[in-house]
């Protein structure tokens, strides 16, 4: 046994465990955060699965014969909701997708009944609406596919062949497998939540550490007595953190891109899908909105980090306090990595929208789908939040609170003692 | 500089309890007292860091609450046990501080040159401050506080924690600078013997109040004491 080890370890544990910030950040928050995160994920997955299971499709029945009717009834029997079958063209059905809240269109050719009766192969077209990048995107088309297989087994042995296509932004993209497209988009959609998690947590640590360092080294006291604008101190802290975080983010994105491309190259089917021709890349305005969303979110996170770190007395305390904000970054990032915000139950959706750190992720998905309005509204919301936070931060720097603010965990008696120490 | 009936309350504690004293132009004035007497709080209020709960503080006729920006232009403040930016060199630190006080590059360079001379650190100024000893760092910070030739330099425990030689060097810097440039210095210390040698006048602070004030020699004579330590003990009733 190492001489003195036990005694030293005991001291170390007392020091760490008695620090309320460490206890809160390292023990209590994970104990609360992960069960909550698990419950939310579970709840969200179940809700999304439930939504995905309720498949509504429209049918363009060019045949309108006995066999096509039998096929439609077969689908209905297995809880596929088919509200209308009387469309004359695929474009007419596409126009009604939003009205019926449908996720796809099945087009039955006019010789369907004739070919089934003659025991000949017949191709039906299954168009899947691509509207988001959730994990269950394309679940509807999978259900239809398996029902067609079942129909082939039960009624028409291997006669019906489904030909899959996608509908992107109201246009049919022939021959594009919805699941290939979905997984390709999903792999891209993962990048933003991961970026947000790393960029925000990293830059918040930088900002909090830099404020705490000024307090710990007492350089802040000197700064506050200099002939300079106190708002300039705040802006300097924020700008410095943004620049360092941006460099970090670029390095991260380059590395992550390499990582993604290293295994994306092994998925040849993905290469057949040209996202540009499908219109699944953001417009210039979309990119601008995305950049703006990322910027205001970063600014709000940094300002928040500066505020909370003002309550710490040293670097360790600041990092522990900032750690308490991480659940608000991780929950939306992990949730929106696999699920579309619209697939979430209403209460959870409101919660996610209320968290400012969700918005760059929502914006990334929205601008890809051409929905610039959602991204713009997100920017407005986060900008308003940022203004409020910046105002609080600037007030904090303008007053003595920046020096005297402290988290009070102690009892009254011990607090008196702490105040005496402070004024000496 | 003068304070009048200054009260500063933290929660239930009266850190300053009717503090009244004045410092004459061009003198070195020492606030002395034990730990917890309120010295740091008094200096922080005078330096515009803390707002007084009541009372007034004027620095060259400028109110520290209503004219805080103007006050900051004519004072410098050196906190107790302050650090410098660890990854800046001594030169860079002085340059950084000088740039807040003048927009003229030549003036800034002159300030830095003068500060460099005051520090006596020579080539070591090119090294990062994290490599400095406590004494070297303190010399750098004292030089920073004096290089702008402030009307009032507020120095909190300027020699605290320094060895005899470094403390001597710092005291010499302060004395010389006041003589050469007519700077008014307000400093705090719990080392009463040191203050006796350095200050023109002193005020003894206890529990947020001035309990005695005057020239060290006058105080010693008035209380029939050999040094200020004894004076303090007699004033607060310990001896």
C-alpha cells in the first residue's frame, strides 16, 4: 500500500464531494438528466412509431377493375387508410397529399385486373412523399411493400411488382428509392446535431472559463476600474469565444466530413441519388438563414455561459455550473438527430421549440426542404432570446454583481462567515 | 480624495460603518487594520468597483457613483494578490494596459518603456507572465498601476506575500514615483510596520470604522507607543 494514499484520498473525496457545484454537475444532473432523456426518447419513439404506423395513401386507380378493387380492399384490411381512389392522374393525387395528410400515392395501371387474371406480372408504382429526415421516414412505404408481398403470397403469387419512387417538393423523382434517400439525408442530418452539441458545449466552456479565470486571477477587478466601456469587456469575451469556437467548429467539420465520407463511399446506392437535382440542398437564402441561426444560437449560449459563470468563484466552479446547461443542448440534439420535430407529441414539440439550442437543427432540416419560413421564425425567436440574455449579461457587467454574485448553497450561519471572508 | 459617512452592507454584515477620511494631494496614505476590518471593501468602493450603500466618496471632486467613468480615467487600482494574463509576456501585458489609457502610439510606448524601467525585470519582460515568481509579478503590476501617472493610485496590500527584498523594491518604486510625479497614493496593509516607513499619514480601520488617524509619528506620540502595532492594540482596547 502506498504510504499516505488512504489519508490523501479521503481528503480528496471530501474536497470534491463537499463542493456543491461538483455534486450538482457531476452527480445530480446526470442522475436526473439521463432518466429524463431516456423517458423523452422512449416517449418520442413510441409516438413517432405510432404516427408512422398510421399510413394514409392515395390511390390512382386507372384500372378500376375487380382485381384492383380487391387489392385496395386488401390494403384497407391491414389498416392502410385510403381516403380516395378516384384520381385521374398522379399529379392530381400529389396535389391532394397535404389535404389528406397522406404520405404516399399508389398508381395502379389500367391493365392490372387483366394481367392478374392472366397470371402475368404487373407493375404498380408506389410514390413516397419525402418530407423530413426522421428515423421513421419511409416507414409507410415499407409497410406497403410488405403488404404487396403478402398480397402476392395470399392472392396473386408473385405477380405484383412495386416500383418505388419519391415525391420531393411536389415533384416525382422516378426510380429513387425512398429508403436510400432517407438514409442518405439522415446521415447528413446527424451532422448538425453533433456540430451543435460539440460547438455549443465547447464554446460555453471557453466563455465560462475565460470569465472565471479573470475572477480567479483578479484581472477582472483591474479591468473594471480601467477607462473602458464595460460592455466592451462582455463583447470582447463573447467575440473571442466565438472566434475560437468557430476555428474549432471548422476543424471539427473538416474532420467529421472526412469521417462521414470514409464510410459513405462504401454505400454505392447513395451515390445514385443526386440531391441537387432533387432540390434537397438549401437555397442561398436557406444557407444564409442557417448561418444566421447558428450565429444567434452561439451568441445566446455564450452570453448564458458568461452570466452563469459570473456566479462562480473559480474556473472549476464555472465549468461545473455551465455543465448544468448541457441537458438543454443534448436533449434536442439527440432527439432531433433521429426524429423530425413534427413527428413529436405536441407538448414535447413545444418544449423543443422553446429551447433556443434546438433551432439550428430545426433550421438545417427546414432549409433543406425549402421551408425557409420555419428557419426565419427560429432566427427571430433565438435573436429575441439572445437580446434578453445579452441585456442581462450587460447589466451584470455594469454593476457590482459581476464581482459579488455567488451561488448560495450554504446555511445562514456559514454564509455570515463567508461574507466576513469576502470583505476582509 | 475624501469619503464621508460611507456605509457598505453585505447581507447582514456592515463591512463599512460610517467611514470618513480624506487624503491630501501628493501624499501616501495608508489604511491599516486587521483582516476583516473593511480595508479591501473601502478601496473597492473608492475604485468604483462597489457601490456604497450610503455616504459619499469623492476623488478630485468627482463622485465615484455619479461620475464613475471620469473617476476611472484618473485612478488606477491594484487588487490584492492580482495576477497578470498568464499567456501574455510582461511587455504585452503592459502594452495591453497602456492602450486603454492613450490612443497615441508614442505615448503608449513611452508608458510601457517607463513601466519596464520601474519593474527592473529587464529581458524577463519578454517571457510569459506565468513563468514569473510572485515578486516579479507584483513588480509588474505595481509598474502597471503607476505607469499612467494617475492622479490617485489605489493599492491593496501592495507588498502582501512578498519576501523582504521584493517588498523593499516595491516600496521603493512607490516612494520614488510619488516624489517624481506627484501621484497621490492610497494603500492598504495589515503590515503596520511597513506602513509606518512608507506612508505620510495613516488611518487605523477596525470593524468598518476609522478608529485613529494621523501621521505615524503623531500617533505613536499620542498613544505613547513604540510602533503602530502598539497604537492599534491600544486603540481597540487590546493593550
